[in-house]
């Protein structure tokens, strides 16, 4: 059952990226691995904004896509890092948070 849940999260994550025109030029599994690294960085104490800058500096994604990638990773794999309703980060942001 956990595998089906993981596959569902992976599919949702990849679909969310695709809807914004974000593709991983290596492979979908590389994008999924990178999303899990986003969660590890958040677990280590980095803020979502810091992680978005890290993604920006370590990839060829433009700024908006870097933030969107972090938000999609949070939505799919580590929702405990979603901003609280009404917080500065969540202002005007739908489920797919962007810094």
C-alpha cells in the first residue's frame, strides 16, 4: 500500500511540474529525487526560501520555476512544511506554494 501512495505522490508531483512547463532534462526519477532532497534540506532547518535559492543556484531553472519546484515538492512529499494559512509565504498562494 505504501508503494501505491508513493506512486500517487510521484505522479501528482510530476503532473504539477508539467502543468507549469517544468521538465527535468535528465529524467522524471531525477526530479523526484531532487524533490526528496528539498525535503531533507527543510528537515535540516533551511527555510523554503533558502531551499528555493539553493535550487536556483544549482540548476538551470529560472527563479519562478525554482520556487514552484520547492512548493510542488512540499505539497507532494513533505506537507508539514506548507506555510500556515495567512502567513507571509502563503499569501495568495494556492496548494502549490511558491516563495
